[in-house]
């Protein structure tokens, strides 16, 4: 597995290493109450505060193979929406996926605004 430290040790710049391993945003607040009202700020986002059913919308500019990790370290379930017109897994178009309190979900862009999701147990 690639780590930022190993990449920098082999000569990559810090920014290049972060771009490869994923840029992290810690201690975020899930405030988006509807699709499109809060976008993911980086590739890996840790939410520590939320109102129930609030959350982010996945990137409409994601390319096939791009991935995002949403960590829900709050006491509430948060919603993660696809971009407008998109789907997550077998969900309906524009339907949110609930990520329960204490859960983590990895989203994989499949193209055409659609995503696969891998939700922790």
C-alpha cells in the first residue's frame, strides 16, 4: 500500500504524494440538508458534527475510477447524495445513501454520474 511518507521518501513532493494517497479533511460538519447543498471538500472527509440526515453530495466532475471516503464520526446518520441525475449503487436516481453513526463508506465513480458504494459493517 502506498503511503505519503513512502512516496516522499522516494522523491515525490508532498503535494504530489497527497494527491496520490488522497487529501484529507478532518473535523468537518455535515450541514447539507439537500442534494447539492454541501459538496465534499476533499477525497477523504471525516465528519465529527452533524444534524440527522444532513450530509454531502458527491462530485459531478468525478472521473471513472475516482474514489472518495466519507467517515461518519458523529452521533447521527448522515446522507450522501449522488450528483444531480446520478445514482449510488442500486438506489434511485438522485437518492441519498445513509451512512450510519460510526460508519465509513467508500464511493467509487463509475462514470455518467453513477457511483458504487462500500459501506462498513
